[in-house]
C-alpha cells in the first residue's frame, strides 16, 4: 500500500490513489489503537519511566478501520477491473539478437497481474538480415488487422508499445496505430544504462531549431524530409537527386540518442512533422515524400502514427548504412502496406537489391 501510494501520486488512477490512502489510514488506525509500549530510564533521571498503555481496543475503532480498508479495496478493484484488464502491451522485435521478451520492469508491480498477455510484432533476425521476410510478416499482420482483432479487441483502452527495429519498420508499425482510439503509452531503451523506461520524465521542450521547409519538388515529383536527432544528417549523405529538394531538421539542443524523455514532448514534435508533410503533400507535382530519420525508436513509431492516406502522398522511408555513410535501401508506405521501393530508371539512384523483394 505504501508503494502504491508513492507511485500513484501523479497518475491517471484517482480511485486507486484514494483507495491506497484509505487502506493505509485503516492500517495506521488499527496500529495506534492496539499499540502498547513502555520505556524505562536509569535511576537518577528526572523521569524514571514513560509508559503508554492502551485499553482494550474498542469495537468502534475496529469497525471503522475495517470499513476504511474495505472501501479502499473496493475503490482500487473497481478502477483496475474497469481499466487495467483492458490494457495491452506490444513489443517490436526485428533486429539481430533482439530479445522477444516484453520489458516488464517498466510496469508498476501492482499493475502487472491485470495486463493482457504481451504480443511481439516483427521477427528477430539471424546472422543474415532478410528484409523481404520482414516485409511479408508486416503485410500479413496488416492483412489480419492484428491490433483490432487480437491486441485491442474487447474494449482495449490502453496500449504500451516500444521496441527495436530498422527505422523504416518502426515508422510502418506506427502506421498501425493511426486509427485506434486507445490511449498509447510509449517506452524506449535508454542507451546510457541499457534499460527500458517509460517517457515520463520532465518535459524539456525539445523542438526543431528550424522548420522552414523546402518547397520545390524534383522533376520526378519527389521531395524529402530529414530529421537528425540521434546524429546529424548532412546533404552529402542523401541521394544526389534529392539533395536540393530535402528539408533537414535538427534539434534545438545537442544531438543524442534519447533526447525525448517525455510523451507530451514527443506528441508535439510529431505534430510539427505532420504539418510539414501536409504542406509538402499539397505542393504542385508532388508524388512521394522521402523520409530520412536519425531518431529514437519512439519518435519513429509516433511519426508513423501521423501517416494519413488520402492526405499524404506515399512515404518512402530510407534506411541508413553507417558503413557506407549513405542510405542503401528504403520501403514505400501506402494504405495497402509496405514494399521495397525500386527506384525508377528515370532517376540516377541505384535500384534496391533484388534479395529485398518479398
């Protein structure tokens, strides 16, 4: 009860908080009503002894304590029975050596028993990464409508989601969430200590240092948006055809792996990006939006959640290869799913490798 009281001080579970307070008060009241102690001092002290002797506990105090405990327990049960049993948890796992286990340590111990069974999306890769196999898995999960039918079915109200995958797949999995009404709670891996954690730290108001977008599309209808938060993105790293048609955004602070530690901050940033993509999609002659992202996984997922078919042009999400210092493959995100983007022979870019094809 003491831990619950401390951890729910700033929470969206008001009945749980008051229930914990009532139970703690009942316990304290019972202890004081039954407490008996005696302190003896050596001879020569002004006070020889202190003695507090409780009379036999009255039935009135016992009944009050029991009543407070029952009411507190009912408050806790009523809220958790209504909310937490409708809470799902999802772990995205699509990197070499990635564990399939949901990081339960991020959850409050008092909540764990009320969650639905964790669901793992994607597929961990072996020695050789198979992009085509991951594409097929994603499209199969989309075809089965996995979130509505198997994860958030039966009045799912809250979803915990996070994980590790290539940026294009994280954005694509975020697109799964664009039409759900459940509350989404993100967790991320903090590389400083290697632990998973919720984004519930103080809001440091991380934003973009400049948001003036490029308004000229290429001759083939392409325009790009690069966001360099984890590392800096330079024009030289971009495909030649897009170097003069890409807006490059940087943070208003130093670059780092986990700049965003607050979920409200995350929502504001993704909202700003969504407005930029709205403007780009409305440009005359625009056919595709190219995304070059060096961001933490939660921001990639949240950006995918902003994808709007019918309003946005298809997104081409590029994957960065640090060994080549360039973007070597990409996925096209549309309302029908994802597919490796085979660049047109009209451009000067290299075609996507055939072994990526699903």
